[in-house]
């Protein structure tokens, strides 16, 4: 199993050579991982017009970024032999995302032996909340 720290370091360096196919297809590493802390990350994403519907960025793509942000935050706390999967993802959209940068902060709120509760908050260039997400991650046996 790969090292979570190495994965996050590669993402931070924008080295996606060994990233899974879905990461390439969805351009999930287009943003910059600017902070990696204990149970907390910050990811800055330039709004990509390729993901716009007529009015704003497609909500499903933002949900994918939220899931990825929550996963990055959880990776900071897990041992390398511990894997996980998202079992519940809830998104609340507050305003449309149309341009600029999104600052995505992921934070592990609670970590138990079998699951983690993680939140992500996305703010726009004006510092206003664009969306909030929460993910429940099931920890899998190594």
C-alpha cells in the first residue's frame, strides 16, 4: 500500500504521474495543496470553465472536489496500512461558483477505530462560503 505522506507530497509537488486514471480524467490535481497539517489541509483550485454549466460550475464536480478535500485531510492522520472509503457525502451549496479561486479547507472533526467524520469548507475570492461538505469515511481493515 502506498504511503499517504508520499501521496500528499506528490500532490503538493503536482507530480501526478502515478495518479489513478479517474484523477487524470477529472483533473483533480489541477489545484494546489498549500497546507498539510495534522487532520487539516488547504487546497486552492482555480475555477475551470471546462466544468461550467451555463451559469456556474457543475455541482457534481464541486462534490467531487469536496470528497477529494475530505480524503486529503484524512490521509494526514492514517497509518500507511489503513485504507478508507467514503460512505456518506453531504453537500450544502450557498452560492454559485463562477470564476476566480476556491480555497478548500478540509478538517477531520472526529476519528474513531472504524470511521472518520470530515468537513470541507470552500470559500470564494471574497472570502464568502460557496459550499460546505461533510463526509463519513469508513476505515477499512489493512
